[in-house]
């Protein structure tokens, strides 16, 4: 997968569902650049769904370039370092954002 859009649309296949038990979260990804766009991710106690577009009331918004977002999800970019350097912007609970990256296989 070379584009973030491909990766996010296949995100349910990348998740360790055992780690999503008890988590209820609405996350908005706002990704700029080629392969970017808007996606809403809903995690609801063991299920994960992705929809293109904007969620009405996201609890967490993650903003990044498509390149940085792709590296972040692939584990090639440290989430804390990316946040501290301004490569990603997080609106909402930062601790929740960090937990999300632990859900990937």
C-alpha cells in the first residue's frame, strides 16, 4: 500500500480486535496531500468501522500530511515525536490517540 487512503480503507484488517474490547471512540482523520482526505473511524467494543467523510461529533481529530500519516500507521514515525515536532496535530485526548496506535497488529 502506497497511499494513506488505501491503508485507512483496509484498517479493519490491520487491527488486533482483542485490544478493542471495552473501547468506544469516534476518531476523525483529516489528511492532506496526495492520497489524503477525511475519514471517520468508529471503534465500538470489539468492532471497527471506517467511513469516508466527516463524523458529526468526533472525540478525537488527527491531522497530518498523507506521507506522515502513512509512516505513523506503519510504525515508521514515532507518534510522540511526530506530535511534538508538529508533524501531526491532535485535537482531543492525546492519551486516547496514543492508545490507538497500540491497536495495530
